[in-house]
C-alpha cells in the first residue's frame, strides 16, 4: 500500500463491503457507502465527549468506528440518517441545532432513527418467521 492510499485510509477509512445476508434481508442498505476508521468517527466522538463513536453518517456514507460491528440495528439506524440527509438540504444544521437544544439522545432525528431501525428489524423478523422452513 502506497503513502497516498495510507493517508486516504487515515482520513476517510477503508471501504467496507456489506455482508450478503444483510443485503438480502435489508436491500435498502445496498444504496449506501460504508467505511471503517478514518477521522469521522473521532470527530463525532469529540462532540459527544468520547474518543470515538460507533458510526456517523454524512450524506450517503456511513463511517464506522474501528471496533463497531456491522449489525443490522446499527446499519438501519444509520441508514435512516442517510434518508434524513436526502429529505432536507438543511438536515446537518437542523441535526446540530436539535442536539444543542435537546441533547444527543433526545434529538428528534436520533429518536426517529432508533424508531426506524426497530420497525425494520421487527418487520424483517415477522417476514422471516412466516417463511416456510
């Protein structure tokens, strides 16, 4: 690996491939770019008073912390943020404003992302439990 590639990975992380099983169950996840490492999870952590975050989303890219697992709950939560970025150009400013007003956990966009992930997980569970064995 050359210096440029090493520097790029240091900044924006390494590209990740979504496991095929997750794509089959949650096809919407195939529309995003995934990266692991880089400075984005550290920047997110800085604003939350910790060294890193599990994941942070910017537009259509989800950046995972070095040790975050690619589980469906986290992926769906972050996918909802991808959708939120697409719904309003002002989303980044609104997200920051919500976090300042209500805090991270009560931020309406975080509440919405948790709710979306829970609904999709429940929906997928129902579909798979109804499939013939």
